[in-house]
C-alpha cells in the first residue's frame, strides 16, 4: 500500500486552487511531522502552516514565482533553530523527564555532553545540523501526504533571507530551510502528471555489505 502511494506521488507542478486539503488530512500530516525522529530527540525546528493568501503571494514572489505556493491550500515552511542554546537543550531534556516521570543518570550525562559541546559551536554549523533534522520531518510529511492522497512539492527554490523577513523568523530564533506546498494536482494543466516515474535501478542504488 505504501509503495503504491509513493509511486503515485510526484513533485506536482500545477495545483488546483479550487481544492483544499481537508483539516483531518492536514492534521495527520502535521502529526507525522511532529513524530519525526531528530538528533538527540531535540526537535530542532518549527513548521509554519501558511494559508494567508497575501503572505503566500509575497512568498511566491521570492520563490521563482512557483505557482504551487499560492495554488495549493496550505504552505508548510520548515524553519530550523538558528543556533543551539542551553535553554533549548534543557527545555527538551526537562520535557522528557517530566513526561516520563523519572530521571536517569545516563540521560543526564548525555544532557551535559550536549551542553558542553553544541552551544560552543559556530552558529552556522548548528543551523545546518538543525536544518538536516527538518529535512527528516520533510520526508515524513511527503510520505504522509502521499498516504493521504494529498499532493505536495518540496522546494528549496526561494530566497531564505527574504522568507525569514516575510515571516519574522529571525526574531523567533529560526531560519527557513525548505518549504512544502500541499494541495491537489491539476491534471489538465500539469505537464508532469502522466509521465513515467523514473528512478535508478535498485542495483544502482543499494550496496549490500555482508
């Protein structure tokens, strides 16, 4: 079932602006993002769900005028932490302890290891590391969307600094990493919709080390 859905999905080039993703499907896609694995379980990103038409028009203008930004019903903006701080690290470790109802010496030692290393690193190194965690969540979002029969298009083709300014991300300690319009394909207007999905053969992708 999942493989069939992944064969069905493609980077939709033209979306139908008259069709909106239902709230229940959106909720499940967002929950898949929330449940994504991340390095040290820190969840180093936030996702802005943009439906405001005027804001999406501004984003489209700094995203190579890609129509999916405005023709889709929702635009997900994956924004990663701009840096690691003691507050952010402690916040997640404290949450884990609170939810699990106990503390663990090994876990606390791990907390101290991160506190003694991450905040001291170059902020750009930390942002790039956080952004890679956002991409893990992006993959799950795309998979969940396919499972729900919702089209999407992952996009790096935008001006990150301009997007950060439009959404006020820097003031939140965030920087945009990647965006994902959600919607439904306009089959009549999408040149890619009926073309065969092409991927390298399994023998060219996988190497087995026995």
